[in-house]
């Protein structure tokens, strides 16, 4: 059976399973390096803030649903080319928002340890909000229906096929 001919319930189940799998993959990809998932691979010098875990989970769920919209059984077609870019930027900003401010090598190179604590750490809640907004906007753009061009009509008013 072709995926386009699948029963709506099975399409919805496939979409949901893909969204859940995508959310888990994103959660692991964000959670391990930021040490929100405790592993011996990474450690944090600064403990996570109270909002880090809710932002991490919400970002992962939004990204999972966004990923699922790109599967063939989602039947979502969008003419918005900006959705993938917004989703990607939102994910990267979310990663920076929930990470340890002095564990991020790029921030340390640019600002130093004291600069990371003085300038970057206070910006992290704003980065978290921007990340979530970008992910929601990307999802809304992706879920918006595609604009249809009107079907051309012949000289007698009948649709041309």
C-alpha cells in the first residue's frame, strides 16, 4: 500500500510515532552535551537553572513535531522555505540557552570565563524564549496550508485538465 493511500488513523499514528522519535533524538542530542542527561561523557561547572529542563523538553517536543511534518505520510506541503531555517536556528539557540555558560567553548573563547558569567549567562533566558518562539513560528509556517493557484478555465467556463 502506498503511503498516500494509507488510512488516516495509520497516517496519524505514523506521524505521532515520528514526532515522538524525533523529540527523543533531539532531547538526547541536546541533553547529553549540556549535561541535562547525566552521563560520564560531559559535566557542568554551573548547575542547570530552574527553567533549563522545561525549555529543553519543550524545544525537543516542538522540534520532534516539526521533523515529523517532513515525512511523506504527514501529507503536509508548504511553500514556506523559511520554516527549516527557523527551526534549525531555534534548535541551535535552544542548545545554547540550556547549556552551561562556562562549558561552551565558543563562548569561552569569545568572552572568557568571567565574561561568560557576566554577559552570556544573563542572556540565556532570553535565548530560551527566542528559541521557543522560532520553533513555534517554524511549526506554524510548516503547518499552514499551501496556497493553491486557481485552476485555469476554458472559454466555456469548464475546467481545463
